[in-house]
C-alpha cells in the first residue's frame, strides 16, 4: 500500500511516524508533482497541503483529485479564512478528510485518520476480501499468501508462494483442495486482475505499462483476463463499475451477488479467472 505526502518538510515526519506499517511513504516537494507520481506508482492515500506551493493552483489541484478518484485524500493544512473557498472546492471534488495544523493534528488523531483511510482503500478492501475467503487454510499458509498479495505490484507466482509457506507446490495445492477453495493459481490470478482493474480504471496508465508491472507475459493476456472476469475491455473501464463494485462482484459469496443484482446494482463479475 502506497502513501503519497505533499506537505511542508517539517510535517512529513509527523505523518511518517503515525502511518500504518503496511504503507510505503513517498514525499513530494511540490503539488504539481502529484500527477506524475500517481502515474508512475498510484498511491492508495494522498496527504496534501494546498498551501505547499507559494501560489496555489486551484484548477490543477481539483483536476488531480478528480482524475485519481480511486485514491483516498487527506488535507493537512493551516486553518485560514482565505483558503475556505479552496477547501470547499476540494471537498466537492472528492476530498473527504481534513486535519488542521496546530488545531487537531495530534499524533493520535493523525494515526486514527490514516488507519481509517488505509482500511477504506480499494487495495485493502480487495486484500481483506481475499483473506476472508482463505480463512479455512492453515495460519502459516494464510500469512504467506497475505505477503504475496500485499506485494500487489509485483508478479505473483505459485512457486514463490509455496517457498514462502515452506512447503512443496503439491502440498500447497492439496491444502487448497482440502479447504474447498479454487487452485492457488486461480486465487493469485484473481488478486492480480483486481490490481489491474484498479490501476487502469482512472485511465492514466497504459495497458502495456500495467501488464509489465504485474508480470503478464503479454498485454493480450491481461486484456483477456479482464474481459473474462469482469466482461469489460481496458478501453471501456471508464464506463465500467467502480473498483469497489467490481471487488464485491468478484469476491462476495454468490448469495450476496444475487441480492446486489436484485437491488439494482451493477452486474456481477463472472468467475474467478482461471
């Protein structure tokens, strides 16, 4: 899970000290760097101070927040009357949380907000759903799978999973079979295709780049997996359900999908990609 921080240097340490352990933190010196950083490695959480630059570019900030709708945004700034309109505009663009320096930015407050944002992130929700599905497995094996899934921007391999769990590949597959689960390869592919969906959804990354990042041998394989799993091609993701809905459709129990469809929700995903 990635945490992007664009606040004055003396506040970066405060954020780093209370960030969830699973977050890899990157700090930026200027707000205009957020877009390039998100294109290179999308963050799950972005902490920014609209006053970081001497002359705030309101239009740029609003466009950035709207473009990366999958991220969770936190304002960490000073409470000033002249910035009230900007803060309201950012709120309407999708920023839902704010902390004000010297007012409510205690370590406890900051730590609580960052944990809540991490738990609400799309990455965490997908990982939590997968781990819930794998509860029948032995603890050691679940821990190894969690490690693999958290490294969601690197290729996921069954042989590596077996090595991390200190067992042979045959034993690994037997454990999944005994628990009544899909094969390890199917589960790891599901985690990877969910990551691909999330990375491609906002339209700022290329198919070739995401396929390379996630270890697909061919970009056509990734496209086929997205089509088979969600019934959508990458070029049509902007018209597809949000990643949150896609995760629910793919990983919720079948009876939940039926209730969701009956309530007028988005069509359920088809199957775990095999």
